[in-house]
């Protein structure tokens, strides 16, 4: 399987054009230099406290995500294609969310069954009938893409709740500029540093108030959260306050933060707290992470919450199968980016097929995430497959299956030198009054040989993603 | 800026200063123990107000080496150096977005270094090197704050924490040491012990400073004056309370309001500024320092109340 995978650099003698400078750099750079550089990287990340996963670590402290110093390169024309496809997809997802919490035209048209929305555990009844500024629900979307051939990209998963990882995109770039300036100057790489500015502009553009400079805060569950570094990083980059639930309160339907000056009005909350914990009055009463009365203020049009509540109905793995239909229904267009063919185990034919082909397929829980609760058929033992079959039989509606894709590989530093490892790509799509995507996104790499699981919780690392500027005279 | 941010920066300042003062004090005490006789442990424990805790944890009681461990590496002691640095680092970590990379990196670097030293075998752990590291790095961290931080509200809360803690530390050191050396409170009783009094100055790193200012033999009255009243000595009580008052005034200007904390800060500053050392000894040094320390504690509470830090 690994042997068949498309390698993005190509092979000796037929190096793909975007990777020529990288291949030269690899050939020129001594192993000692590489080892020294990798050590520097680790030191940099630790001193900066760019860490992940306070949960579960043995001593309760932080670990860093491995960073691979060989960049992943995307040509300009490839990016143009992805960009168009991403904008289209996120526009359709937003239209679907407006519809799902509004008139549900798509159900009346018979495209998606209403039960798909109403019976979804992520559906938030209190979010119905809200007219959100700009008609945007998924302000920040992370769309996971995989590549299997020269021209074949697939969407593996949409993330429109609280997608994380963008801080690594920005920090990885800083590290690369510091560590490999010679490689950088040999190529024309599009910058990513304006992400925070675009994010702030996006957040401000969806305030209910007409205040020219609405007050935006970032709501974090706190420093025990595994993505806390990212929350602090983004707040710092945007120059906004990083709040925990206890820093905010609601009075007469408005949201305020506690400051030494007294209460200050808040217009937009970029929340990195899950739906269920946002408001103990409306959702889970045992939540200490939220703000009592927040949903009332939202419903009164006094504060906007980003991303919107209840977005989970648009990004779980069973809704995923409907996204191409959403694009046709709302936009009247053919999908530019393709879905991975998906079998839904709640359909009798699919169910039968999946159980007969478990050794070839990847089977996932509908609401699973982080690479857990899944079966990769070709690399699993007989017993593992048998165990999983029981789970599927017990609750067919909880599972979907996909063919095992030969994810593309990129050259990666491993113990003995450079070897191909499987990668994916998560671009970040910002939707406010306009749609913005910084070039590239987060490349995750499965560091274990042959592994297709790129999640950081399962031993994945990251790479800097370089989108090359158009060649002079290419007409772009 | 959030109240919780103000609170974190205030406590970051306090904990960092506490670690730094403790490191200096222990170093001075060790020198003293090497040069003279006597058990210093009880006196040091008294400075930390921890005679009872110390006796409880140390059944055999009273050895300097075990006291030093209690104050430096004991993670169950919330005021030990490693605990203080961990607390300051935790405050800073919550305010990553409100401090500069330089401040964060130097503090996080110190914490990483202490953590790695703490993981090594306790028997071979070099306490002296650890104390030296804390002293040096704390200077780096405060230096980074001076050079890189925006002079806004956040900065003033950091300053308030650091200088209230430092002023209190100096007052406490002088109070306890003076009582040990002159239990009757009379500064002129007999010929002062050179080593003992230079050690008192060393606790705030001011032996050479004394020589520069007074150009005379060590005199208990002058030592007390230097530590309490000299505005130009950066660790004197007066200097610290002057800085506290300045930060309070900047905050009052920024917020356009004043409260009990402002009044008390101004009053404390004035008390140190206009005091005369001979008058202080007339009413009694212990009484004077006790009053100052009580008011510093009250001021800390009032700051919490006034700026909604609690």
C-alpha cells in the first residue's frame, strides 16, 4: 500500500517541479547539519512553550508536537484549484447551517431527510430561528484534504465546530524562516503571517452592533486545555483579551468582562469552548467553563458567538456524505473538491458491503475524532476486525466506511535519514462578510512507517506548508 | 485588560520576587554559617514566619541544611523557591498574550531548568548552583520586563506585586535579624559584631552599598536606616513603597478613580519618606516595622478589592 502511494517530491531523475529546490537542498545538506537543526527546533518549541496535550501526560506537563523541517510544497496552480473548491464547499456548509436552523428547505426538497438534522446529537434546538450577522455559522472552518495522485484531492472531513492547529501553521513558518533561510530565499513562498489580522477582521465583521471597532474576546476553557497554547497565541496575535468563563458575566442581556476599570461591553466571543459547556443555564448545568445567560444574550442579538452553536450537524461523518448534494442544492454548482466514496452502515446495501469488506476498508464512528474509534482494515489483525464487526452490528447507524486511500507521501526526516511518510492538509477557511484563506494550511505527517493516521494524539507530526507564488509571466 | 490578567501579573511579580529574595537570603545565611558559629536555622525560619512549620517537618529539628531544603526544593512548601517559580510560571502561562516573548522565555527557561535539576538525584543535587541560577535568571526576567514590556496597566500590576513583596521582605529581614542581634532593641548596647551585621546587609545585597554611602564602620543604626529609609537603595523599604505609590498613581490616572488602596499607598510612602531613624528607635524598631508590614498586608487586600482581583 505504501509502495503505491503518490510521492509529492517524485523520484530521483523525475523530481516534480515544485520540489526541485527542496531536493537540491536535501542533497547539499549534511546529516550533521540536519541533526543540529532538528535539535534547535526542539529547543525553540520548548522555550517558547509551544506545547500540546496537558491531559494524560505522565507528570501533568506539556509535550511538543514533533516538527519535521522538510517543507511540504504546493504549486500555485494546485492551490488555485484547492482555493476555489474550499470556498465553494464552505459556502455550501454555511448555507446548510442557516437552512438547518431555519426553514429546512433542503429537507422539503427531499435532498436530506429531516431526521438527519433533528435526530443529530449535535443539533441545538435553542439555535433555531436566529438571524446571524452575514448569514455565517461556520466562521472558521478546517477542511481536511488528502491527495492520492497528481490531480486527485479528496475532502476527508469538514471541521466547523472549533477547529484547532492554526497556531502551528504560523509558528512552523517562523521556525523555518529562522532555520533554513537559504532554502526560503531560493523559492518564492506565499506568506501566512496575516492570518491573525484576517481572523480579527472576520470576527469584527460579524458583530451585531454597528460599532466601528466592536470588542472581541477569545473564550478559552483554561490552561489545562490541550489547545491552550493556541488560544493564548491567537489572543496575543490579535491583541484581544483571553477570557475564561469567570472573566465574563451577563447583565440585563448584555455580556461584560470584568476589568480593573469596571465592566466592559463585549460584542463578539471567539469561543474555543464546546457547545455543551457554553452556558450552564441553557446547556450543561455542571459546566464551570461557560457564562450563565450567554445564550439569552445571543438570542437577543447582543453578542455573537463564533463559531455558531450547533455546527456539529454539518460536520459529522454521516452529514458529510450529503455535502456534494448541498453544493448542488444551494449553489447550483458541481462540487470542485470530491468526497471520499463513503458507505453509510445505516443503509442496508452499504451495511452488507461494509461487513463483507472490513479487511479493505477504513471504518469510522460518525461522531469520532482524533483518530480514535476507527478501524483501518488492511493493517488490523483478524481479532481486531472481528471485535469491530460486533460494534458495527450493534449500532450500524453509528458507523461509516471508506476505501483505504493511499495518502500521498512527502520526504520526512526519520531516525535513519530521509524517507517518505503519509501526509494530509488542513487549510483554514475564514468566513465573515467575505471569505479568506491563507495559502496552505497545516500539513500533518504520520511519522510511523506505513501509518495513515496523522493525528497528533496518535504520533503524528507537522510540517510547514509552502504555497509557491505564481511564476513570473504565468498570467496570474 | 481583564481583572484576572491584573491578578495574574500581580502574583507573578510577587512570586518571582519571593523566589529571588529567598535565594539571596539563603546565600547570605550560608556564608554566615561558614564564618561564625551558631545555629542560624531558627533565625532564618523566623524570617519566613515558618518556625512552626519547619519544626513540624523536621523532627530532629533545627539543622541548617534541612531548613535550606525546606526553603529551596520542598514542593510541599508553597513559599519554597521551586514552588514560587512554578507559581510565577503558571501565572505567566495564563497571560502569555499579555507579556512579551522575552519575559516568557526567560521565566519558562528558568522553570525548565529547575524542573530538570529537580528530576536529578536529590543526594547529588547542587543547591548552591540552583540558588545561583535562580538569582541570575530572576534578574534576567525582571530585566526583560523593564526593557520590553509596554508601560500599560499590566506593567503596573506586575510592578505592584514585585515591589510590595520586596518591601515586605526587606522589612521582615531587618525585623527578625535585628531582634536576634539586639534582643533588647537597644542599638548601642555593645560593640557590633562585624560579621553578623554585614550578613544582615548581604541579605539584600547591600554590603558594598553601605560602604559607598557611609564610608564608616558597620553601625546597627545606619544598617537599619539603609534598609528602611534610603530611597536610593533599590531594596530599601522606602524605595519599594515609593515604586508602589508611583504605580498606584499611574493606575489612578489611567482609570480616573481613586480608592482606599491609593490613600494607603500614599500614606505608607510618606511614612517612610519623612521618617527619621533616631525617632524610629525611640518608639521602637519592632513596633515601627510591625506597623509597616501590617499596612503592606492591608494594602495588598485593598488592591484586590479595588481592582476586582478577587
